[in-house]
């Protein structure tokens, strides 16, 4: 048996429960992983509450996409991994109801694993891949971020926002962080933001133009969308790119009119489904981890038995960077 987080109805964090379930044997192309740490993501709170783009399969829905641990067994046909390997898990294909990683042990596709170097601890291994590969794929593969580019990053205190700040610095670009109030300004500057702007101050486009000699940002990296997208688009430099990688505001987004403008809706699956992009992304991020220029900020850790409190903290939106749940065996 293995402790696993399940929920039987959509709702607040209190619907989550930790129960013992049987451990399955890995089938063809699958791997059994002993989980040591789990990375939390806002999509999981949306999924649990019924606000995600696809619904949970109830009852006994699982949850979660990102973890780190050690391979315990492999199924037939698995040759890239063997028992004892340290790995990260990025299970973003299929439904979380079936493939969720909030558990002591999980069976996942071998394709969901990334090799975790010995020097990368489990907490870091559970905090890095979803947010950093998202930022890499959007900004480097799609946006062609280059030295000197001004990069505007909204929801900058999120894990993906912090990843984008570090990634911009890693290539010599200029990260401009956007947050709601002054509460996180100092922490964002410490995380590497060249400038911090708050939406509470108003007139974001004008302040971006002041920072960019009137040109605007060549890249804008946004997970919010909604009605504010039209104003946000006016911060983009002529011929620049607005990359939307989430929909935290699910209201309709009007079509921006400051053409010429490239608008891209980005999802991590675009990278994971392309072998070349995935290989380049892993190499880029591993190089940054070795150099210390890419380093996930873990705001707080919780134990698996405290998953309800962990989700309450996630929804309070006071963190900078990642929330990680550790698993004691």
C-alpha cells in the first residue's frame, strides 16, 4: 500500500484526503518511482476546484504533475532507466485524475522521467522542470530571446515568473517583473529582476516605455490573459511578441489592436512533443543548474500529510517561487 492524495468532489483544499491505495506493478514502458518530493502548481488548485480546462474524473481523482524520487522497478521495454536511478517526474500528458503524482509511490510512463544528476536534490528536482521548461520553450524556442532584449514578465512571483527572470539574466536579456503590489518588490529584485513594476500604480504601458527608451518590451510572458490582455499588448515593442501561457483570468480577452504584433498561446506540450526541443531544454536548464544561474526558489515546504495546508498556502498567493511537498518514507 502507498499513501496517495485523492478527492471525491471538487471544492476547496479541504476536499483532499490522504489514503492508502495498492501499489501497481509497472507495465510495458512504465516505471515505479518512490517519490521524495512533489512540486505544487496553480493548475492543480484549479483542477481540484473545478476551474481547469478539463474536469476531474470523480470519485477518487488523483492530482499533480511534478515530482522527484528514485526508480524502484521498471516494466518491460524500459531501457533508459533502472532501479536506483534518481529522477524527476513531469507527468503532463493524460489526465491528472489517472496519472497524478501526489503519492508515496507512483507508476508513470518512462517518457515522463528526466534523469536527475546526483548533485540535484529531490526538492530542487521537484521544483525545476515544469516552470523552467515552460519559460525556456516560450522565451528561447519560440521567442528567440537574445542579449539586450527587454522581457516583461507578469505574475513574476510565480515559479514560472522566477524561472523567466533567471533565464533572461542567463542569456543577457533585461527582465522587467510585474506584480500586483509593492509587497514582493524587494524579493523580486533579489531574485534577479532588473526592474519591478506594480499593477497597483496604473498605466503599465507608459512605465514600460519609460524603461525601454519608448520602444516597449520585445517579449511579454503572461499567464493571466483576460480583459487586461489588450492593455498588456500595448507594452510590446513594434513587431515584438506577446506569449500567453495561462488563463488565470478566464474572462474573454479582447483582440489587441497595436499591430504589427505576434500573439502566441504557449503550452509545455509543444516542447515535450518535439524531441529536439526537449533535448535542448534539458541541456540548457542543466547547464544553468551547474553554473548556478538557474536555481529554483523554494518558498516553503510541507509534508505530504499536510497537503490541505499546502494547498491553502498555494491559494493565498503570498509565495515567491515554488511550494514543495516532501514525502517521508
